């Protein structure tokens, strides 16, 4: 090995008792050692292609419902009025409290109108707004603890996907901003580069999440027994039960009980103050993340309220 010449004084150039002599010798020794060292690039993470992690978004990866903040961002851009915004939040709060989710007719209406508020809009336009809305309203609401859990999987060479009822375009932006692998989200019908306002299949909710994970596992060769799923909601029990490891993050009452009964890990990153601060938009918007926004907006449109 050739040691490069360094601009330093030899021993004979440093006289005993000379001020700074010891510091100079230490500097020279350090520089010479560093120059002579064999330097290799940082070790790459060894890929673990058969294992992966799946994270719910709303109240798991971020505070509140992503679709609520998305709708709020669109309202600020005059896609619809604040009156509409308040109206569909109230409608969804009543929907959740009234427990009408099991009504087949109601659910059919929800599916048909879930994305009515973007019908006719260009996909590129919504994607552009989604990027700005994430930066403005969502980035500061990411749970640092959950993000750290995702990073642990990445550091082990595992891939990490978000699994959410949020439109896949927005979900993919969130995943990209967080440095994750990708996202499984609700897919909208697109014709000639514009949204029709209809869904392709179902909302990415409940059993649909498990189906999406199964399909991805088959395509990517994942061993689900070595995969981990994270969620805050008992609605995601199908996905949580599908993976070899399940973690309840900021769990609701039902999921907490199930997690305790099954011996699942529980991670709660909330504090009383934060929970109080985000409680109202979270409760009211929980339905929004299930794709219910469009139903209320569609109702308003039929009743000739301004959009």
C-alpha cells in the first residue's frame, strides 16, 4: 500500500517543550492513520425478499384520517365549499354513531359515490395537489414511533407497504415521502386520464386489505408467516390475522382487547393531550377514510348545493 505524503513536520522538527507539539503530533498521527486505512463502502443491507411489513395509515402511521386532510386541502383549493366540508363531516359522524355500516343499500351508495368529488378531474391534477396537500397538512402528523417501526423493517432488508382506504395515488405519495416501498390503496376508475368517480372493485377496507396483501404476496413471493402487519383498528383484523406477526398501534378498544387475548404486541404513541387535540377530526373523519366522503358530497350535489 502506498501511503500518501502528508504536510507534517518530522519528529526532529518538533522541539521538546514546544507549545502545541503534542497536539501537532496527534494530528499528524491521526491523519496518517486515516490516509493509510483501507476504506470500504458502507455495508449494504442484505435483502430479505420473503419478508415484508404492512402498515395501515389512518391513526396508525399518521394522526387522524388521511382522506379528511386530503378533502380539507381540496376545499382550500375551491374544489368544494367549507359548507360542503362541514356537511359531509357531520354526515359521516352520524353514520358512524348510528351504526348503519351494515345496511347493504347504504354501502352500495357509498361504493358508487366514494370518489364523486374528483369525478371528471385529470389524474395528473389530483396527483399534483396531493403532493402539496401532504406537505402542507399531513407531513407533521406522521407518528414518529410508527415511522421508526417501518424503518426497522427497511433496515433488515424487508420491503414496507402502506395499506389504506385512501386513494392509491395519495397513498403512493405518502409512501414515497416516507421512503417506503409502496402502497396498496383504493383504486379509482380512470378513462382518458380522468377520474370517472367510480371505484375499481371495492374500497380498500376490511377484508379487501387482506385480499390485496394476499395478491401482493403471491406476486412478490412473500412468506406471510414471516410478514408483519400494523393497524389501529379492529376493522383490519383480516389483514392482521393474515400475517405471522401482528402489532396493534394506537389501538381502538376492540382491537386492544383482541390483541391482549392473542398475545399481540401493543404500541401506543398517543398522549392524553394529543388524543384530545385530534379526537374530533379523528372520530368524524374515520368514516372518510372508509371512502364515505363522496356519498355525502354526491347527496349535496343531487340537492343542488354548491360544489
